[in-house]
């Protein structure tokens, strides 16, 4: 079976997705969407593992020496995806004990793993210390004290970074480094300096440098480079004030992708060129010559490589402005409702003769939030059609509301070298019921 996709089907159409995305010429990772739906059912996520590998190589090829990549596992913690990224030779950034277990099962060497994030429980810190991971980012003086006690009890010396405070934006699109305000993430600069001094006498932690998360989904190479430069400058000042050596700077993620037509992708060539200029200046500085920089991309590596496929179960309203109801919604793909940012949509397997109409596309849940778009130009949808929500390889399955209204979860399917394999079966409501208890009061 061959799936045909109208190039105008979006907000932003699918045409641009075919350039560097999972959908090209009506096929997902080179395979028929209809055949995938027949074999694995709907709704489902499909991931093109080969495309993930190409995106890793594209980024790696422009980075100067002394830069390392650590995949932000939060973007997509599916075991097969994480294992594939390990085969691609990147490190891993984890933010929970569950993600730590995932990367270890995926075969990552502990030294290639970093743990970041606020609110680490003692058990999570202990697991990271016991595993011997590369470093732990410390968020506060209190967390440092707990970590030192845990490392002492284990008879180990744990490598750490200290996290600098950031100012958050509610839409998670711009995050800037700040110096003196307490927040959820990291420490104000003065607190960080004092904490760095406190590490010098510790036998159980070893300070490597600093970390700060600068932005989310940035497609401006200059802003990304500016964040790296600013953070290294701050790290150098902290090292000078505390008599330490700046060996490592974790600049976080933030590398963005387009979600709509008209949005330009991140200019990798410019990013590499500008980072190369920074690296050259550091190489001429004795204090920075040995310093390394870690980048933690998540969505950049996996976002365009994923699609969420659902089936139209009902179409209502006038022919000129139909409302299509899918068999999945924000219980599987929450991001459009969460940050009011629509993804590109595509109607798959059309006969090519349908009129383009202004369509609303919604899920099956009993809430007005469960809407993918209210005004997409799409081939007039019909019951039984397959639709794809594109760029859902990141923050799709992992950022969903799977328990709302007790629908099955979406299945996850990986495609590699033209072969599709189930990588996470859907969980049925009966399985969740089996784990509940009605006590004998």
C-alpha cells in the first residue's frame, strides 16, 4: 500500500518535513503509514532511528574539538531510542533515577552519563554515585551536603558541577542566566561561589566546573553561541575567585527545530563556525586550553524523527470547515495544548482529489483542551483516514497525559534500515486496573 500526503496539509504543511523529517513522499521513515497502522494499530508513535543517527552526525561534524554531546533523555526516554543514541556515540543527560536506569540498561558507560535537575532524592543520588557516573550537577548547598554524605558513606569521590540560576519563561522558549535571584533551578552567582569554596576541602566531591541551562528550542545560532561564551566567562571568574581549575562547562540544551512552515532551521554551519572561533580563543588561553564543553540536545536530535499517527473516527460540520475527531489526543501528545504551539499535521493516504479546506482536528477526550488545530488547511478528512502529527520524536509520548479518560497508551515503533519493530507495546486500561486495589474496608 502506498500513502499519499498532500503537501499543503498543515499549519505549515508537510512539504518541509520531508526535507529533514520522518515524512517524505507520503511515507514515514520510508514505509507505508497504512501498513504501519495495520500491523501495529493506532494511535502509535513512529521513530526513524536512521534519521536520528544522521542528525547526530550533522551536529557532531560542525563542533570543534573539546565539545561533547550528551542526549537529554527527557526528550525521549524510549529504551530503543536511547540505545540507538548510545550506538551513535553520544553521552546521556538524565534527570531522575528512572532515566539513570534507562541509560544503564541501554548500555551507556557510566562515565558518559551526567545527572542534572532539581529535587534529586537521596536514593537517586546514591544510585548515581554507586554507578560511578561522569558527574552530578549540584543545584544548592543543601544538595551538596547530602551528596557529600552519600559519597562518604559509599567511600567514593564524586565529580560535580555547580548549577547557576536562570530566569524562566513560562513558555520555555527563552531562559537567561541571572546572578542574584533564588529560583527552582540552580544557585545565584554569589551562593555558587561560596559553595565552590566549600568543595575545596571536601574529600568526597571533586568540582569540575559549572552548568546553566540557557534556553529552549532556540534556532538562532548567535544566541546559542552567546550563551556558551557567557557561561564560560562566568565559569572562569568562579574558578579565579575560588582557586580552582575550570575543566568542564555544561551549556545545557536548547538547540531548536522548526514546528511550522516559514520557520528556519538552526544554521549548523554558522553554529559550528562561531563555536570554532570561541574554541580558538580558549586554546590561546592557558586557563581554558584544557576545558571541555558539553551540549545537551534533546529535541534537535529526535524531534523531527518522530510522528504520531492516529485515525479519524468521526467527521462533522460543514464540508468547507469540517471537524475531524481522532482516536488519540492530548492523552498522547500534550505539547500543542501545553504551550499553545501547533505542530504540522498531515492527512495520509488520500486519493489526491480532495479539496483543501479549513479543518479543526481534535482528539477523543472530554475537554476543550483536546484540540490539535482549529484552522489547518488540509485535504477534506474522511472517517478512516490516517493523520500524522509531525515533529513528535521529542516531548510526545514522554510529555503526555496517558491516564486521562482511561484510553490505551499509544504504541511506539522504531524503524531502522527499512524494518519496523515494536519498541513499546500499548498499555491497556485493564492492565492499569489490575494494579489498583479496592480494599476490604
